[in-house]
C-alpha cells in the first residue's frame, strides 16, 4: 500500500509539472519586431540572419516590448553611402591641399604680376620656337611630296609604270605631313592652355597679396 501511494503521488506530481510547463510555454514565446531594408515593420518568432545587428524589439504575447536591441551594424546601402561620403570628403581634402601648395608656390615664385607676365611670355615663346621648327620640317615634307607626285605624274604621262621608289617617297611624305600637322596642333593647344593657366595664376596671386595686405593692416 505504501508503494502504491508513493507511485500515485509521483504520477500526480508529474502530471502537474507537465500541465504547468504546457501553460508556461506560451508565456515564454517571443515575438520579434524589426524594420526591414524597405522601411516596413516586420514581425516573426524567428529573427532573420540577415537582420543581425540591424536592431529589433522583443515582444511578449500581449505585444509589450520586453527587450530592445539597438543597431550596431550598418545596412549595405548605408555602408555604400558612408563610403561615398568618405570618398567625397577625401577628394575635397586633396583638392584643398593641392590649392594650398599652389598658393605657396605662387608666392614663393613671383613677387609681382609683371613677373607672371614675363614667365608666360617665355613659355609661349618656347612653344612658338617648337612650332617654327615643325613648320620647317613641314615645308621640307611638302617639297618631298611635290617631287614624288611630279615624278609619278611624269611616269603616267609617258605610259610607264609607277616607280616603287617614288610611291614610297610619296607615302612617307604624306605620313610625315600628317604627323607634323598633329604636332603643330598639340603645340598650339599648349599655347592656349598656357594663357589660361597664367591668367588664373595672376588672378590668384593678386587675391593672395590682397589677403596679405588685410592681415598686415589688422
């Protein structure tokens, strides 16, 4: 009888424990709430792996927040925007540094606007000297081409076949003329760039000198 009573008591205790756990399980169930990458609020009893670090709230079965986890990781879109912002900031920093070095070079190189004008004239004269040399070569190549064409024309009038040496001379002269024309164009463009650059340097030089004067007057 004693063993039977003990067994019955154990069965009752087991049944009560099972009932208690069954009633307690829903209370432990957790609902997660978070905002997805599209800005929509989502709910689930399981947190998606890709949402890790993006922040979420844990709700009880009554919908009350029992725990809130703050964000500790940026989304891919935010990481991209952050990288772009940092790249722009670095580019601006490099630009400002380049301007600072340019200002220092201007003040170290020139003492007046007249010196800037003289430097510009020297740079342009050097380019003009190159162009004059190219035009001398251009005239020689043009004469070579004219001679080759004259020889070929003479052969054609007499019914003779074109001499390979004259054909080669003509082709070489044409290639040389094309190369020289391109080189002249490059030098002429360089002159225009020199004018623009020195005009900017002169303007900036005067601005820097004006700033210096204001600083000294304070």
